[in-house]
């Protein structure tokens, strides 16, 4: 096959060929980045959180009665809620919390050792540490892994109205940021005295895994209005049974509440990534349409230009060219166009990746993904070109030469 002759033939129709090459490159660029986005989302959903996401229920609720303005009344209702929920069959732990893990933003504040306040200038993540206001049952409810010291207890609850730091538990990454490999127990910080260190859990998926800085203190009953979520650790296999009883249990204590959601942490995690997943699905749908349109364009391109080359094909057939020679000629021309389109598509994929990375978290494309995407494009183009190619190869020499 004379590649030089094929290139000259393509140059004679450079405008339509150029448009098809551009369409191919855009399709390939979108396809690669759509697959990357889909794979990234699946990897995020599968990553380790440090939590029992399938067996921990989150209850989101709000009071609707004006009686809750009385904080003592509010505390008494919450205490009774937690007591009644703990009595449900299958419930192994009950707590409340002001905000959820696996979430962006929330209640944030700076955190530093009193002997080294300047450290927050060196580590920007120390300026936005997540603060979890809960009670003494949180460690058990979330099944936190204690690495150093102890969990918070009832004795760590400060008396109401006392504006002073109490005892806190911090995550391991925060401990390492402040004290390295040294012990953090007994250290005084601007937000309390450290009595325990727990293994990292996923607090904010949008920041690095070694920057999951979190602080837990026992102040939920003091600042009861911040206790927006109940957490239940449930025996495996009992989640649905417990979920079905939660609303009735809470409303039986006090009916003037709105219960918005009762979901597992796994479902909460899916909600967090729903935007990424939806965007990936939209991109993949767009890619499917682009591949379909590109295949139609390839068919039309081949059909039109083959019809204009009947004279040349007729001469080749009259000179002894076999059907498979004509078929190979048409397909080779298609493969050459697609090779040029995929080469430009690599540049387009990198450009799209850089552009999209300005707005969403996106991994970089690799050569294997480029090869697989190119194969998809080549297969679609070959199938689209095969019909006009077969029709052309079946032209009898006696008919083809009538155009000479």
C-alpha cells in the first residue's frame, strides 16, 4: 500500500479530512477524560474511610417547637432520645455530633500548641481544623481506633457556662503535624488539653489523606443547639430493622421534630460524591453520542469520497486489483485519518485534562488509557467504513470502467 499516495489523496480534500480529524481528536479527548472521571469517582467511593460505613446510621433532625429555646428542656429531650435509641434491638452505640465526617467545610478553627503558636503559619491546614462537638459515647459509636491515651468520658464534660478549654481527643495526622513522633498526651493547646489520639478517619475527602486534622470534645450537651445529628452503630445485618424503628422512637419522645434523613455513612458518602458521579455519567453519555456521530461522519466521508473515486477504482480493477485490495485501500485510508485524529487527540486529551482540573479533582491520563480509547475509536471508525468499503470492492471492472 502506497502511503505517500494516500496522503496526497487526503490533501486533495484537506478541508473535509481536517474536519473529521478534528472531530476524532475532540471525541478521543472527551472519552479519555470521561473515563478518568468515572474511574476517579469509583476509586473515591472505594477508598478506606476508617469508619464502619455500612453499619453506622446517621439521623438528621431539627426541632420545630419553641420550647426548645429552653436549653435545659432541649438537653432533657436529647438525653431521652439517646436513651430510647440505645434500647433498640441491634443498636450497639448511640451518640450525637455537630457535623459529619466525609464532608467539606463545617465547623472549623485553628489549632496549635500553646508553646508554638506560629506553627499555623507553616501548615495552612492547621488554620481549618475540623471540630467535632459530641459526648463521651462517640468513640464507641464510630468505633474509633485509639492509638494513644484514652477516649473522652463523662467527667470531661465541662460545667455549663464555663468558658474554658477542656480535654480533647485529636486525630493522628494532627498529632504528627504538631508533635511529630513525640507523645501528645498532656500537651496544652489553644483548644484544650490532649488526652487521647485516634487513628485518622476520613473527615474531608477534598484535602490530602495525611491532613485529616480533627478535634473531638465533650461539649454537645453544653452547646446542645449544635447537636444536629444522631449516630447509631448497628449490629451487622440489623441496619434496615433499626432504621425502620428510628423515627417512631424519636417522635414518641417528642413529636415536634422534623426528621430529614436516616441514612448510613455509606449512603452519605455516595451523596457526597453524587456530583462527581453525575458529571462522569453525563460525560460518558456525551462521549457515546460523540462516538456515534463520529461513526456517521466516517461513513459519510468514506461514502462520498469513494463515490468520487470510481474512475480511479475502476482503473485499478481493470488492471487486476482484487476485491480485497480495494477493501484494504479504503480501510487503510480510514486508518490513516484515524491515526492522525488520535495523535491530535492525545494533545486534546491533555488540554481537556488541564482545563477540567481547574474546576474538579481529576487524575492525569496514562498511555494505557490512551491506547484503549484509541482502539475504541478505531473499531467504531472501521465498522462505519466497512459498509462503503465492501460496496466499493464489489464494483465489477466492466461497470467501473464505464466512467473512464
